C-alpha cells in the first residue's frame, strides 16, 4: 500500500490517497477528485497530467 498526496497545479485542491501496487496514478487521482482530464486514458501520450517525485 502506498500513500499518495495530490496537490492541484494552482494549490487549491489537495487529497491524500491510498493505492495498491499496479494502480494507475491517473485513476487514483481522479477517484479522489483531482481535476485531471486523462485524454490519453493513462497511456502517457498526451501530457495532461504530470508527476513530481
């Protein structure tokens, strides 16, 4: 289990989520109300979502 902290680009939204190995970050973020479109359906082709580690 991993705990993930999502913060919107403008800092107006924040969510803490639990995820399992193999979960797609886009799906976890959307399930927790983060405003990500996911035009490419998580195929990492459209660059509408970005991850900073």
